[in-house]
C-alpha cells in the first residue's frame, strides 16, 4: 500500500520555511546563535532533513513515514513526549493538600531590558518571586511555614507580544518554621485557611522590592547590556529616576482560586509546563505573506479573536521567546527544592496522613499520569508494527541555518 505522511494543515515550521530567509536578511544581525538554531530546528523538525523511519503494519500492509523530531524545547511538535515524562516525575512530589496558583508579572517598563539580558533578568524574576513566597509565607503573622513551590517561566502573551511572568503552583500550607524560613526542630504541618493563600497586595510589594533591589545591583555592577535607549541607565541619576517610577507602580501579582488536589494540579501542569509561545493548532492561514492565528483577549473577558500579522513580524515576535541556551525555565523551591526534597516530603506525608488531612481533600489519592498507550496502526488498529530506518533524502527548503 502507499505510504502516507501525517501532518497538520498549517505549522509554525511552514512560516519559517517560506519566510525564514527573508527574516534572516532583515533581522539576522541581531539574532543570537540560540535563536538562529531554534528557527533551523523548527523548520527541519519531522522532515526528511532529520531522517526518520517507515512504520509497516503486518496486518494490513499500510506504511507510514515518520520523520525524526528536532527535540528543541521551543518546538510546538516536540513537547508532548517531554511533557508526559516530566509529569510522571512530578506526580511523585505532590502532596494530599489544596494547591494554589500564583502569577508574578514584570511591568512593561522592564521589557526591553529583559530582551537585552534574558538570562540575568529572567533568573532574577524567578528568584525574586520564590523569595517573596518564602518570606511572606514564613512570616508568623501570615502562615509561619515553609511552602513548596513549582515555578514555570512564560515570556509571552496570547498575541505573541513580550510579557514575562511566572506561574507558581504552591502548596496550601507547609512545615512550621521561624521567620527566617528555617524549619523548626520538630516541625508541624501548618495549613492555609480554606480557599485563601496569602494577601496579593503584600506579595506584590515584597516582590517589587526584591526584584528592583536585585536589578539595581546588576546595573550598578555593570552586568547588564544597555543597547540603544537603555544606555541612559548607565548614568546614576537617570537610573535612580527610572527605578523611582517602578517603585511607584503597583506590580501585578494574581492569586487564582485553589485546586482540589494533586489530580487537578497535574492537569494544570500538563497545559502550562511545556507550553511554547504558540501552538500549531492556533494557526489559521498563511496567505500573501501574512499569518493569521487565534488568540484570547484577556482585556476583553478572554474572548477569542483573530490576529493577522506580516510573516516577518510573526517571526520577530516568535524569536523573542527563545530562551538562552541552558536556561532552566521550570524550577522547584521551598519544600520542593532539590537538595532536601525527599526528606522534607516524607515529613510532610507523615504529618498529613497522621492528621487524616488527606481524606478531607478531593483528589488527594496518589495522582497517576497513566501508562503510555500502545502504538497501533492508524488504518486497521493492528499492533503488529515493524520499522525500518529512512535515509535522509533532502534538505528543508527555505530553512534557516543554525550557527
């Protein structure tokens, strides 16, 4: 039977293949090596350029060509498998308690500085948010406990504009500690009030102070690149005036209603942990040099709308969200910090189960991600599949070169 190749109607890769060369002609001089490689990888993903295999069904004779994946973390086609493996690991760390969702957002005034210094500014964003949660939660007037935090960095909004923020999944309580965040010698479990975590205005003020203090330190030490109009921040007077405007603003910290337990958390993480700037499913058309895609307008009650962009502007927005090589965008803090996680979680589970808290929380039973489904033939459903390697036969037309 004739071999078939499965592909969605329109992909981000199609935009790169058709307009990547023109995009590099215009913006190539300002792209990083990592951004160039992301464009190259996405264009080549699951094409003959990377090779692949032929799947043959012994039951019906159907053949299917499957090309290799690029495995770039910014590729919308390569996240499903990575997400499944990662979720299985996270299931081991969940506790039978209520979980809260807190979002920390950088103000737009910091955007250009972040784009010029993504590794340093995004790292500062994540560390400042984590330190804020730890400090406020450890305050005996608030909770007096060390909480567990899983944090995910996102740098985009629905329209692909630059919008750096972190999503935090936080335990609804923690182990008792002193105001400095050090655990008591004999810790006990301290639960949040049902349906409430920590006051967002307090979180906002502390977050603003920690981030701006760290940012000022980086500027004073000359660690940040200051191209173009940012050069003025090298002058102490101009920098102080700029920081004063940021201190005067209310910074956005949003605490969403809590989930019921571990199963709900895994469903959330499945959506957010390995999300990329835009999925192929949101693309609608690529015609006359313009890309149209769907987005939710949260300023208009989350209504679904359609946006049409010039293809080069679409790619310009896309590459803004390519993270620096080696940057860790999913991090664990507090009870979930890597160094002492297993020991602390054992103490938490002993205290929670002993207090019979688990039985009172919906979905508190051990969360499972489920086994991977068995591979079967898309034509007849048979499972007798054999594979042979497919030789690389062509390069990707119009693909961006890596560097």
